[in-house]
C-alpha cells in the first residue's frame, strides 16, 4: 500500500517515535535546520565539494581534512578552484603522499589517489560557472519533480570521479539545498524494510523525496527531504551531535522502529 496516505503515516510515526526516544532537554527543531556555512565564492563551494568527496567510509580518518585544512590549502593554491583545475591529479596524489608521509600502497584504490582525482574533477566542474548565482540557478533548474532533482546528483557523480550518487546528494545537502536527502546505509535499510523502496540508493532517494512531497501537499510545509532524512538518520544512529556537551550515549533504535511499524501493519 505505497500510496500517499501510507507515506504520510510512516512520516508521522517516525516523527513521533524520534520524539519519544529523544533525551529530555533536547530541541529537535535545530536538527531540522541545514547546517551550512555561508559560502561567499565558488572557492567556498569547491571546499564543500572536496570535503564531501572524502566523506566516505574510512576516508575521513585517512584524509583528515578538518585537521589538515591549512596544509592542504597551501597545496591547493588556497583552494583556488581555477588554479586547481589545471593540476594533474597524479602529481597531486604524489604531493599529498610526500607531505603527509603516506605509507600505504600507491594504487588507484588508495584513498589519496581517489581524492586527488575528485579534487581536480570538482575544480574543473566549477569552472563552468562564473559566480555563485550561476551555480545556484543551475541547481534550481533541476528542482521540478523527483526525477529531475535526482538527475543532478547523477550528473555530478558522472562528472566527478570519487563522488558517487550518495556523496553528491550529501554535498548538495550541506550546501543548503534541502531537496537532497543522502541515501546512506541507514536510510536504505529502514526505507526498504518498510516496503517503500528497493534496497538501493536511487529507489531510497525517490522514496524520501516523495514522502516529503506528499506531506507538504497535506499541509506540513516543514517536511522537507532534509528533515525527513534527518528524522530517520537520528532514529537509526541516536547521534544527537548538536548536544555533545550533554554526553548522551549514541544508541540508535532502527530495529525497534521497524518492528513497531511491522506490528502496526499486522
């Protein structure tokens, strides 16, 4: 029964379940606001592109972008995307390996090799825009329906080696475009378990966006794809990262939520 009513019901049940598992004193509303920094130039957008490119599996621990941002910036011409677009990714990979004393095998599967290619491809992609407004207008052209919006991360994943569909959604989301949920492992598991999607990124993405659209049509204008994504992610992870000072244990309840929904259906 994957009709509009079913999508809306799942959303409402998830929202209530998250509220019930949220520790006392936590305001969930702040989690539904996009945490993007203010970008003032295409170079700022470039930084988000390459940050998202290393946000895959163990790569954040290997690359450690936040920790090494200053040193990486020196290598990347202070994150000047136009200058970086002319760099050779293999030379860049060797520079990183020497600078950070990388000991792992230098292969095409190595994180530094993949990231170097993603960096140069991202820079080249952004040279197609003259200013921020051009990039924002470009993104906006895809915001017609679920199929057209899905085409943008697919395009980015095709143009940039090292940024797949889910990471492309992630970078758009982190840039403040709330129409782009990230179909990660958590969302794929929970949405497919509720018979709302197949167990893959594309189908999960479609389901999240449809759920948002149906809820908004029904009058809940706050139910952006970003918020839907965040509700399910918090249920699965239990990671209330904006309240770290409270020292809350990270305890997700994905299994419990799925069991509750199956019991209601039965």
